[in-house]
């Protein structure tokens, strides 16, 4: 590639070959086995609650997921921008609704993640001024919520590059990938037969199956 050429665009499409689309939470979805973190935005965690104008709690994390599920329908196209530390593709996704990332911020279902990108900051300012979604009343920034959760329970450090968690529960032997819905809250107790894996192939060979979400 010459100095004047643009890098090739990497796009992920919802096709029968790529697999079904699943919405994980308010800023994460998956197309087949490819997990995608929406670029430039940050939505409440699934377990997160917010306060309405009367001071009553409401499940804003679940609501953000529902908004994404309504936007990510039909043909969805995600253009990769980066890969995060959990191995997820960071992308801008579009559907018949247009830029899904932008729509989430405009409706107040997600924040502009200004720490990493400023693409949606102007949209957030409008949503805030209009009192859309999360801006109707009190909402804790997702990053602050995650920091509090980490402070309550120290994060486990994986041994080297073997970051897949092999957990044993009432559902049997399940392995959790970094970035997965249940990964952060899963604790490995090796005394009870739980373990770390270096690859999915290793986990499956040992009798573990992949956790959903």
C-alpha cells in the first residue's frame, strides 16, 4: 500500500454465513462469533439502576439494551475501527435506522465516550439539553459504576495470557470469554476444580462449554 492509499475498510455484515445477531447489552452486540463493542459510546451496565424525576429507581441498563435491540434489526453493517483489550471489535454499526451508535446517544440511551472519541459529544449535548433518556434525572456514569464494582471486589488477574475463565455452577462447566456479560463477576476457585484456559479449544477439550451472553 502506498502512502496515499487509504487502508481497506473492514466491515462485518449480518448474513447467513456470518451468523445471527445478538444484543449483549446497551453498547455491545455479536454477529455470529464476532463480539462487537460500539465505538465512541458507553451505555449503562445491565445491572445498573438509575433514578427517575421522582427519585424512584429504574433499570436503565436493561432499558439501554432494549433500545439497541430495536435499532439493530434487519441488515446490520459494522465497520471496524479498533480492537479493545478484551479482543472485541470496536465498530460503528448501521441499520435501516442509520448510525446505531449516534441514535443511542441521541435518544439518551448511551453516553458519548469522550475519553476515547469525540464523534458523538455534540449529540450528547443536545440529548442532555432536551432531557432525553438517561438525562431525565439522576444517572451514574457507567465508568464510575464499574469502578465502584471493581472496588467492592478486586479483579482477579489471569495467569499470563490464559484469560478465559472456566467456572462450575448449577448450569455445569461453563467458560467465559473476556468482555462477556458474566466475565467480570465470575470468580475462579481452583480449589473447587475451576480453572483458567488459554484458548476456547482447550476449554472445550476439557469438557467446558461456552457461556451465553
